[in-house]
C-alpha cells in the first residue's frame, strides 16, 4: 500500500473514512464537503465543522506496507496499519468481540471507504467487516478466494478458552493474558518466533520468581503444545511471551 490519504467524516454516532491514493484527490473531496478543508487535521482535534449537519471533517494519511484496519471503540474510530492476521487477532483479543465494530482493507482499491458505529459496519472495497451483532464477515467478492473466519478458528487452538485457562490456573499470580501478533511476541524471543502461523500469547503478572515452568505446565494441561516461553522484566510486573503450536 505505502502512503494512503483519507478524509474522515464524524458525527455523534458514526464515523466514515474515504481513502485516496494521492493528497490532491483527498483534498478535492474534503473541499467538496467543507470549503476551508485542509489536510493534517485531526477529526478529534482541530477538525473542520459542518455546522448545518453537525459533522466534523479531518484529513490525514497513513504509511502502511500491509493493510488498513478501521475500528470503532468507545464512540470514536481508530485507523491503523495491520496485515490480515494482526487485524483478526486484534478483533479477537479486544473488546470488539462483544461491542464495537471494524473494517479491514487488505489493499488499496479506488473508491474504498468504511463507515463504523456501535451497531454497524459498512463500506466498499473492504476485505472483511465486523460488528458485535455479526462476527467477522468476509466481503462477498473475496469469499471464494480465502478461508472463512469460522474455518480458520476451527483449525486452530481455542485461544479464548486457553487464555481463560491460563488466568484461572495462575490466579495466584494475579496476572492477565491476551493474544498478540507474532511481531509483538518477537520482541520477547531472542531468536524470533519458530513459526509466525502459531498462536502467541502475552501473560503479565506480579514481579518475583520466574513462572515460566508454571506457564508451560498450564498450557500442556490445556492440551496445547508450548514451543517456547520468554520472560521480560517490567517496572511493575513481569511479561511472558508464549508461542503455542497452532
């Protein structure tokens, strides 16, 4: 993708982003909505206000070598760079599985845009979309080319149950666990992940004696295969990165 420009349109209950290949195109679109529109404006900061429709407009850009994930949480939208795997893991490991919404674009397509709110996710040119009433749904135009998300889950470790098992088994450590991408976990492994397609979990718990052995035993007790566990010391707690064979 590289550098992608976008114009946001935000009201009290939704936000829309239109994406463009060039700044000139984005600027032209923005000025068609608000005459004094300019780029480099944050829709939550110094945006441009359409008083008649009580709507705010902003112009930004994003550098990405992968794809773009739009997500709605707590009445605002976030736009970030992510590949397909990272975007799916973000949705599964965040509060979006029960609330919020998201749209993922794996590549730039002319005219692509997304609209998000608490109860809906709509757009054009997206790869898949998600909201709390309808879990990740592939775009009809690409369903025949890639696996459905349900098939993806059925072939892998039940991450949500494993996380709950870890937190329950290690409740004495008062820690919490979350699924992370292979890229995030790689910072903890001196030689990197064994296979980026595996499951990666970050466990953060109280400082003190290492619990690597306890974590491995908990994962094995769940019926999964812990390939490696690495510890990272934090200021107030320890972080453990776990790679589990998918």
